[in-house]
C-alpha cells in the first residue's frame, strides 16, 4: 500500500472569483458579450481548481477484478502484466537471478500500477474540463472575423476585450489537452515497460544455468532502474495535475 500527500493551492479559486466578479461588473456597464466570456472563463478556472484530483491515501494495487469495469479498461493490460510478472517471480524463487531482483522489482512495479490508477482518474477529470476546447476555438475564430469587419470604435473595444478573454479560455483548455497527452504517454510507457519486464523474466527462467548469474542479472539491474525512472515520471505527471494553476 502506497500513501500520498495531496496539496491544494487556493490561487485558482481566487482568480476564478476575480474573473466572475469582473464579468458581473461588465454586465453592469452593459458589456454583455464580455460579461458572458469573463464569467465563463472564471467558471472554467474554478472547475479546474475544484476538480484537480485529490492525491489518494492508501491506494492499493488493483487486481484484474478491480479493473473489469468499462471506465477502467485502460488499466487492464497494465494490471495483467503486473500479475504475470509477479507470478513468474513467485514461482521461480529458486532462480538466483530472479530471487536477487525480486524485492526491488516488485516494489517498483507496484508503484507504477498504483500511479497508473491515479493517472487514469486524473485523465478522466481533465477530459471533462477540456471538452469545450472545440467550441472555444470556434468562438475565437468568430470574434477574430467580427473584429476585422467591425468599424465602430465602441463595438471594436468590446469585441477586443471579449476576444482576449476567449483566448485566455482557449489557452487553459489547450493546456488541459496537452496534459492529457502526457498522461496517455505515461500509461503507454507503463504498459510497454511491464511487457518488456515480463519477457525478461520468461527469458531468465528459460536460460537459467546457461549463463553466469552476473550476466543474467545485469539486464534486470537496468530494468529496475528503468522502472524507478518511470515511476518518478508518472509521479511528476500526477503532481502537475494536482498542483498546476491553469487559471
């Protein structure tokens, strides 16, 4: 069982409140389009702050049964590879190579699987937040076209302000999309690395006695380092989602 701390920053909420207040002020002065945009951006900022995934305390390593629901199918190959690797280790404790690397390997593999669970939850929440990116891009294009065609100074000023707010909204949403891609890459790397670990274990069992223990252990030492680096990378990605201020 791995335990994690979660730190929340109130900055996003403060900026969100300021944007909403500015939108209400714009509405008071009759700048209805700008007011709507400011309130929308403020609401997005608030949602980002509110829906940042809470870092879990005591997240357990899931089993295949735990990831059988449709919302967790992305975890199934990762969990399956973990179980197959652990089964190979457990069934071949008499193999000196596997025995030598068993503890470190299992610790790192378990850490990766637990972080994959956290990453999947973070990705699910970000997908909800970034779902308006297409509409936001369309709104920016419409305002840009309107600005080119508009000659009235008052309307131009209002349109420019609305465009600035919409561009900021789009920046937030595109940043969320990029973060999702990073999380997807982490899950892909976790799956491919655990698949390679399983192959190494199978090879070690098949070739036991054919080579010296030192020769067999060297690839596993490098694999353990790779697992540790991947675990750290996944942890950093989770930290980005937990603490980054998109507002």
